[in-house]
C-alpha cells in the first residue's frame, strides 16, 4: 500500500466503523449508507491528494482496505457501546415481552437466551458480518467514488504552429 493511500484508508475505515457502531446512527446501514460511504470517502481523499485522475482499481482497492479496517474499528467501538446500551436494551425487551401476550413460549425463550449471550458472540458475529458485507460494499463505494470524484486529466498544451512553407 502506498503512503498516499494510507490516510484515505484510515479516514474511510474510521467513517465506516464508527458510524456503523453507534446505536441510532447505525440505522443508515439498512441500505449500506455508512459502509459505501467509507469507500467513497476513501476515493474522495485519494483523488484530493493527486492531480491526475485515480484509476477505478485504485478506488476499489482503497475501498476494500477501508472495509477491512472499518470492520476492526466497528468491533472495537461496538464493545463499549454495547456495554452502555445493554441494560437499556434488556429492559426494553423485557417490557415488550411482558406486554405481548401472544408471543409463543419458544420465541420468548429464544429472545431471552439471545439477550443473555449477546456479549462476546454478538461482537464476533458483528465483526464477521461487517468484514464480509463491509469489504464488498466499501469496494463498491470506492469504485463509485472513483467514478464520481475523478478529476479530468490534465489538458495537453496546444501544439506550436507549423512554420510557413518555404517559397522558392
């Protein structure tokens, strides 16, 4: 990886990972907004640092790397967020279970088991899902960003005028 690609990948991965891990803001990922946005941020910053247009492969590769980094950032950020929000989620789930009388006992038991064991397994599942889905869609976001943010190639200076023909 070139040093010029390091900073865009870091910012793209942070964009994707942090926004995907925050409780209410993560709703944007129902349409892969933050994931594709991480790839687009990477392409934008890559193009911003160059005068020549970036290649599509360069945008896709930067998006892929941002997806891998974003999955790691997501796992790291989601641990403290889930520790803070777990009691709130548990009380909301219990309130919903108590108010819903028509929930089958099997579904009630499954939800209770999931809420008890969602710590490490939830983070691991989220990391693997973000790694697979995230790398695919950040690659697409990087490709799309390379198309959108691509600068026009430098224009060649006009050719010098031809000398007049020799007369005899």
